[in-house]
C-alpha cells in the first residue's frame, strides 16, 4: 500500500486530534480539514487512501460531497462517522 494518507473532515479539533493520534500510531499520514469544501479543494491536488467524515455535510446532507469525491476518484472509500 503506497498511499497511506487519510483525510479527516471534522469541525471539532479535539476529536480530530484523538483520531489523528491513533492513525499516526499506525503509520498513516493524516490531513485534517474543518469543512468538506476545504477537503474537496485538496482532494483534486493530493490523493488519499480514505476520507473519514464527521462534519462533511455543513450545508447539505453530505451526498453532494460523496458524489464529488466519486467523480475525482471512484476508488476512494468514504466513512461517515456519526456520534
């Protein structure tokens, strides 16, 4: 597995940091975004292994971003984290 970059979309810096620490301990590279649109800007430039999204849907139901992610690369899995 060459690409070990994980994108986390979460507006809560504390929960994002906790998740980042766990993933980094497993040798993943983690990039944190506070919003879905910021993540989408980078997804076009930098590929990732997976998107872990808690706050992907700040202005919609999240399906809009899911469709956009699949247009960029249909092989990127997206995991919605719900609390």
